[in-house]
């Protein structure tokens, strides 16, 4: 399954309704609503981020036969996704950005390639809310999903696939 802002928004809203029986007031001393949002984002992105690497490899010389496998899928895990220190939209965006960029990309079985990381092309920015009813979706969820889909691989990852030696050539996040 690929990343979809509407799906993530639904999951966060369901989790917030479950939390405190639907009454999720802003708790300045203990921002549990931010923990709920962070936990749901972490689970959602781990379950739904599809990463595909392009792969170029050959058998060692003299054969130099190309690997017939030209792409493989990978998954991502986020060791930390804590948003509770956020005090405003700018600090929340920075915490989400830091959490996502800290993700560790693991590769498909059969590929001996170092874990991957993400490189951002531009920082994550949350716009101010136009109205309270759609603030979560329009200010946080939608921009986050759009931003994650722009992430790139910082450099080709060298490795092997069986007896083939090569490197990743491109990464696509879906």
C-alpha cells in the first residue's frame, strides 16, 4: 500500500477519538495528543511506505553479465517518532522531519546492501490553519505525506545480489 494523506488522517482521527473518549483537549503540561499523532504517523509510515530502488549490477569479469534484477523493494523503520516537545507548528514540523529522516531503510532478502537513509530536498513546513475543522489534515497530514514522497536517496548504495556486484541507482518513495 502506498502513502495516502486521507488514510493517515483517518487513522489519526480514529486514534484521537479513542484517546480520552473523544475529548482531546490541549494538555499543555502533558501533550498526549501529540504522542497519539506521533505514534500513528510512525505506524502508518512503517506499514505503508513503499521504497523501490533501481539496481545495476554485473558478474565479476570476465563474464560481466548484467544482473537480470533491475529493482527491489525496501521497508523503513523509525526508531524515534516523538512529537511531544512541539510548542507550535514550526517545532512540530521540525520534529516530524527529524523523525522521518531518522528512518532506517532495510532491503529485500538476497540483497547485501547497507541500510539506506533519506535525503530531503526541502524542509517540511506546516502552513497556518485556515479553520480548526480541517487543521489536522490541511496543516499537518497532507503536507507531511507530500513531503515524504519527495525524499531521495543521498548516494548510491553499493552491494551484492548473489554473485552480482553493483549499486542502487535511484530510489522512489510511494
